[in-house]
C-alpha cells in the first residue's frame, strides 16, 4: 500500500467516526400516519412522531363541564373555519376533564382538518422550530401542553410567551396553543412576593415578580376554569361510564355506596375517579358473569 493509499484509508476512517458524532437530518413528518403527533428529540434533533392510537373520547362523554365544553367547542369551531380564535388555558381541579376536553375536540374536528401536536414542558424551547414545520400546511394545528407549570428562569417560559404573543415574526395563522394546568398563573407563588405590592393613590399595584407571573397566563385569550364536582355530579358521571361499559344494574344503592366509598378513598370526587370506579365495577361484573 502506497503512502497516498494509507492516507486516504485513514481519512475515510476519520470521516466515518465524525459522521457518527454529527447529527443526521431529522425525519420528515408523516402527516398521513395519524391525527395526533408528539414532538420528540433524538440525537439533538427534534421531529414529529405520529401517535398510532389517539384517545377516542368524545365531547358527549364529558359530563359536568357543560359551560367549559361549549366555550372550547365554539373557539375550536372558529379556528377550523379560519376565522379569529384564541389560545386557551384550562386550569383548576385535577381529574375534572381538562386534558380530555382537548382530546375530544380533536376527535370532533379532525374530519375538518384539525390536528394535535403534544409538546412536553421541557421541549417548549423548540416551539419556533415546530411552528416552522406547520405554517405552510393546509391543516389546522393545536399545540397541546398538558399539566403546564414553570419554575423561575425556565427557558420554556420565555419561549411560550413569545409563541403566544408573537415576536418580530407574526404568529402562525394555522396554529393555536391549548394548555392545561392546576395553576392559573403557571408558576409557584410565594408569600414574600406580596411584600412587593405598592399602594399608590389608593390603588393597589402588584410587584414586578407578580406582574411577570400573571403576564404569561394573560397571553391566553380564553380561560376555562374547572371546579371539583359535587356528589350528584360525580354519581352522574359514574352512571355515564357504567352505561358506556354496558353495565345494566348501574343505579342500585350498592353501586352508589361503592362509588362514594371509592371517591372517599381517592380523596376526590372527580371525573377521573368516576371513570376509574366504572372500569373497576364493570370488570368485576363481567368477571362474575363469566
């Protein structure tokens, strides 16, 4: 082997090692693969991964949240019909249907071109890249952020503010952000922040820290608040899901008593608890009948 051949062989070996370190090109989204996608990172590159089995819950399945359902349905209908619509923040008690409501509007309006992109909190810094992938598409996209909350200084907080309010670039016309959170202001609030409050001319002016926290949630045009269910609402939801599972004897005193004990054990009369009890009870009934 000549000196030149040895040099070329070593150069080729070096290039192969460099190629293993350098990130490859992210795969193009397969838009026909699903109605819902997740933003994923691999090797430092982000890509849209199709969700093979999206949740098929429907608006009619959600009980006890009629006003919230009406408002988000109207907003989404405006969006898919290409008239002005708002980003939506859903906040309040856990297990009351916030996330399910977003999945339900996807199923309702998917035939009209609606698609869903789920983005984890830590990946919100990639929102500009996500919007770049979407803005030339004919579909309408909801960017969905579940159980959203931030600690001070998180980079995703700034990225979300920019995406909601726009930067030097105009917000994308075919993208809305729907987020759920247990906190209205999306960040922890501390007693010491009240010391920043000032009284000027008889008016109360919150401190800069409080104003900064409020400023993010205010960028959502539509707020939907969710509250714990009372006993009758909870039992009504139990009845709905028992009917869904085909349980015939679902209004007996035994069922009501067991359902209330289930909620007491969970410490919550929520839609989630009602769904979990109905699954457990329907399974017990079916196993007994077999």
